């Protein structure tokens, strides 16, 4: 969960901060911290099944950002 960035030779402060922020958000540290601060209910069986159906639909049709279209 610890994320850090060491300064490279000749690197500006702005570039170092941008590199740190990129690593911080890519490791989903912010999401884990936010989720640990509040309690959330478990997903009901019905809701979990609905989400699974929607997920399978998108995977079968190949729609979404991973299909290569932007």
C-alpha cells in the first residue's frame, strides 16, 4: 500500500509529483483508503446476479474500452 517515487537525476519537482500521482492512482491506493473509511453493505444475491449478467453480456459482445476502439 505504500507508494513512493525517488527523484531521478535532473528531474523537476513537477515531474516527480506527476510520477508519484500516477503510481498512487494506478495501484488503487486511493480507492482502498476511501473504502476503508466507511462501511458498506454486502451486495445482495439478486444484485450480484444482475451484475454478473451485465458483465457477461459486455464480455460476449466485446463492447467496452478494451475492444480497441476509442
